[in-house]
C-alpha cells in the first residue's frame, strides 16, 4: 500500500486512455506488417485497449474504426482501402470502414 502512494493514478479504474490507443496505432504504423502474426499482435493489443475504452464509453464506432486503420503502414492502408472500395462500391468515402472489414481485408492481403 505504501508503494502505491508513490505512483499516482495506479489505483482506480483509469487503465487506458484514448491517447494510449492513438499511441499504439501510431507506433504500429511505423513498423512493417508482413505476416498474420504481426497483424494478430496488433489486433489483440488494439482490442485489449479498445475494450476498456468501450466499456467506459470513451470512444465511438467511427473513431475506433479510423484509429484501427491508421495502425497499418501507409502502403498497407492504401491496399486495404482499395480492397474495400472494390468490395463495397457504394460505401461513402468519408465514412471509415468497419473494423471487422478492415481486419478481414488485412488478412486477405497478408
């Protein structure tokens, strides 16, 4: 208990913030994603943070989809979007694709 006094914020239920999700996405986008294993690692870590934020109502569907796509390197982002444009030709260009569709497209591409 005495140790917890030295670490403000370690108690309570503030485990993750939206900034943590942005940081995860940004850091991941800087690394090549060339296998299903790398995709799985990113997906599982993203879901871990996302579940907390969803439970606390700190993030909405549009934001989570947008941030998830940003976690891919830019060349893969373009390929994912091309795949999804072909699969969903009527999708409005300003609406982010659902995270599940992004994930499926990434699996297909890798």
